[in-house]
């Protein structure tokens, strides 16, 4: 069973990294076609790398000093991603995003004392991903179908944040936890691909038209 667990989590981890990479490509496409040169793609990439760091150290025993450094870096991930999305006006605070972030944060209440610092690292990664998913969802070029997939993925991530503490309660609970995680990442990546295809079919906004949009 442990082999199945690590296999599925590994596949989900690869899909997560692919989703981050896709969002970086999407931000580059938006920069070229609509926004002009910005810092957004770089910030998203940096935030995504810090998010990936959280998955990379999952299950790795660290020294206290290294653990503190890792925790600090990973928690910077959602801050950088959130800033970049706000700066680009792609996303704005909504009650749904606030509720999702709050529920994910409250899942820490289920962590035992000896694993709290490790779970804080996971928390930073989960918050980063829910921001990335919602950032893609609120793009003006995202169509209704991908929006539904992304909304489902975001709430799936919230569910996963709680189920992961129950995976030790039997084979059935572990399978449910793994299924939710895998489906969440598949929905996110699928929606990202659909949005990327749609963006590449749109006409590029010229410099003059871009200026008219940004300076009405």
C-alpha cells in the first residue's frame, strides 16, 4: 500500500509542477499579447519554485536550522504569487478565495505537535496552489468550461488539506485522499491546457491598442 501511496503522490507532484510551469507559460503569453513587458512571469516562476520546494522536502528529515530556512522560503511562495496576481489585476480578493484559504489554514488544527513545522511547509504549498488555480480561473480569457474545472480543483484542494490527516485511518481513507489529490491536479492541468490553447487563438494586441486599454 505504501508503494501505491508514493507512486500516486509522485504522479500528483509531477502534475503540480507541470501546472506551475503551464501558468508561467500562460503569463508569458499574456505579457506578449496583451500586457506588455512586466515582472509577472518572473514572480510567478519564483513563487512556483518555492512552492515546489515544499513538495520536494515532503517526508525528508531535516536539521532544525534547515527546517526553519525551508519553512521561511516556502511561506514566501504564496506571498510572491499573491502579490504578482494582485499586481497584474488578474485576481482580487473574493469571499470564496478567502474561505478556501481560511479552511486550508484551519486544517493545521489537525496536525500533531511534533509534525507542526513540517505541516506549515505543506500549508505554504497548498496556499500557493489555491492562489494559482484561482488566478487562472479569474482570467478574462478563461472560458466557462475551464472555470468550472478550476473551481472544482480549488475546492478539491481544500478537501485534500483535511483528508491528508485521516489517511492513517485505514486503506479506504488513504485511497480517498489520494484520489482527491490526483483528480485535483488533473483538473487543474487540464484547465490550464484549455486556457493556453484559447489564448494562442486570440489576436495579439498591438502597442497602440495596448496603450489605449491601459490609458483610456
